[in-house]
């Protein structure tokens, strides 16, 4: 099928849209892609809505803004047979209130005139899972696509960082031993928020600010006491779960604070790697963090395997998650699982998502 995946992540910068030709098991070809940024007023609206749940007042305007941005992204594509619509995550508490991705896929289907698969995470949470991460089943297909013959780790550094350890020798992504996946800790979110506060900058371009500083060992030492680090996977995070570390770096210079937050992201990744069944032969990094030279250098210095941007394997690090939701949409349409115990902790493999037709 020719499917379009739509993704707006925890960085809240805009909508990634990417076409994939797939049967939900293998990738036939990668199609065109586009990015539609959120307008400044939309980003402000989303930030104000973080932590809010369905039914709370004032969310209609947020839903409309999210849906309109996604509809604008869809407008540049034709010949679509299916759309995978993730929506915008506002709150994530899988062991409590659940997970909230705002955006009505039924309305989007009516506007686009194409079937839409949406609400990908709720069924997994209802089955005892974390509802995240969901991209690992696509990572399994990608490992096969690039011809991997030994375990590989896909590391996504977005607002939150998550990792998938893939054994491409397994028969299917839901098979025992095929995947281990979880959120490792903060990705770019804390660093972005810190530099926005200090410099009015949206992010640490090229890692220049963090690269000019020195990480504070005292602050990093507090990481060992964070309850999330002690939890074994599967596990997942809300964007704000590590927010206390922002208070911890406010007494540092801008450069040292940025270096400390970058080192925090890397320390969480390396700590998480202890849960892999065996060391990966290769780390492939996607998301905005792969462009942060300081982050990539820190990762390389602490890993015994090559650490590369996914472009080194012929993949698109900007669009990989959008492509994933095109892939997952086709799986939902075919009734194939999109998550399993090893990726989210669900009791059984789950095919999660609602299908809305025009």
C-alpha cells in the first residue's frame, strides 16, 4: 500500500509527513516526505496544554490546531491509500490515567478523503502495556531492509530518547528475543527548554553551547537516585518526568548547564544499554539529537560499537518516525501486531489503532 505517516513528537516543532510503500512486514520503497512547522502561536498553545487530559476545558482549540497542521501536511501528497496519524502527545501516565494524544482521526479522514488509522497507543495501555515506544516493530523491518545480520540498536533522540535493540535473525518482531525497547530518559527536551530560558534559542545548534561547557559531576550523580533509572524495561516516560534536573543546573553557567544536560541524556542511554541481551554491533541514531555533535561525540566515547546517524545506513533520520506510523497503519489494517511484551510490556501482542474511513 501507499501509506502516509504523520508524526509530531515531544519536541513540538511541527509535523513530519512521509510516504512508505509497504505491506506492513517489509519496506518496498521510501516515498516523498515533507515537514510542516507549527506556527509560534500553535507551539505556545501546545505547551500550555501539556499534562492535560481528555474532557478538560479548552482543549477543543488545541485539537483543531493540531488537526489543521496535519491536514496542511497531507495536502502536498497524492495517490494515498491510507494515513497513519499519531496526533500530539499531551500527557502520558500508562500506569495511572493512561495516555493522551490529541487529534481526531475521524475528522481528519473526512477532511482528507482517505482512511485514517489513529489512537495507536490506547489498546496497548488497556492490555497492560506502557503504550510506548511503538516504533520498534518498524525498526525490525528496517534492520532487515539494511541487511543487518547481527544485533543493532536504533536510538531516537527527540524530546524524549528511546532505544530499540533489534535481532534481525528473529522470525518476526513479536517473536521472543527479537526486540528490547524502552524510553531511556530525556532526549533534547531539557536542553531545549534550558537554552530557550537562557538564550531564547530553540535548540543547541550543532551542539555548540554544550560543547563549550563542562558537565557537572555533582548534578549527574543525582541520576543514580532517579526512580526511573532503577526500573527495568519495558518502561516509558512523559516529557516532563526529568524536569527537576532543570532546577539542578540553574546555578551553572549556560555552557556548563548545557553540557550537563547533554551528558545526562547520554548517561541515561548508556545505563539503559545494560538491559540489552547482547551488545549491538552498531548504534544508528535518528531524531534531532543526531545533529548535536556534542551528544554524538559523548555517545561515541562511551560505546564499544560504532555510533552513526542513520543516514550512514541509507535511512532518513528526520522522517523515520513518520515512516513508522505509515508502516504501523498498514499493520493495523491487516490485523498484525504493533507492540508486544518486549517493547511495551503488554500481556500479549497488540494490534493497536482505530480505523476511520471518509
